[in-house]
């Protein structure tokens, strides 16, 4: 069962419905991610696409994010994130949008300072989602978009973004991207 690693919600356990096919981000990857993002988190607006257990969103809220939107397509999993937000007392900060990522991007209001995308590793690179975030003005001017993917995948150039950093942790890679003005 995944846990929140640090901040005001540190060591709380996150629920995931039985039988769900959620692939939580490994703990050491989360710790490294949040070490990198720490200077940006206080007061940040965070969008967690393909939320799964909501671990990334809860970590952001735990460490000072002002607004966190978790997008999860599966109804049972989205309900578990909402229940955790209520249980942890952060429903005013963490909201859940139950819909496929693309549909959610058409309905959400930005801008977001940090976006975390963690689609299934077997899916192609979500170029349409990257384009849609820009088209819908969902990104703050200095936003960072973090794309979690299988380390063996070689990312193509993503139109409208520049690569700022890439970190590899065993089978997991994090690509840090910035929108180009």
C-alpha cells in the first residue's frame, strides 16, 4: 500500500480498490521527484493526470501546494482518492476530476504550475495531451510538465516544449519539460 513520504501528511497510507490495475510511482522516484520540485511547491497549482492512488497529488498537497487536481478515469479509483482527501482533511486543496485525461483537459481551468503525467507505460507518448494543455492555456508561463515513462522509451521531440531535465531510476524515467513561449 503506497504511503505519503513527507510533509504534513507524511506516512499516511493511500487506498486503492481491490483488483484495480494501478501502478504506483516507486517511493524512491517520488522522493527524488519532490526533491527536484521542492522550490516550486509552496503555493503551487498542481495537475496530476492519470492519478491512480493520488499519491503524487497528495505528496504535493502535503508539501505546500495550494491547489491539486487529480484526474482519474476509473470511477472506483477516483472515489478512493476523494475518500482519502476527506479522511486526510485536505478536500479544500485536493479535488478529483473523474474523466479520461483528454476530456478533463477540455473542462479544467488553469493555469497550472506543475503537471504530472503518468499514463500506462504501454500507451504511446501522449502528444495530443501535450498539445491540448498549450491550446487550452492550462500551463503557467514558467510551468514544468513531468512525464513519467518507461526508461527504455526514447522520447521524441514534443512540439511546443523543451526538455529541461531527464532522470532515470531503474525502469522508470522522468522527463521534465517546459512549454516554449
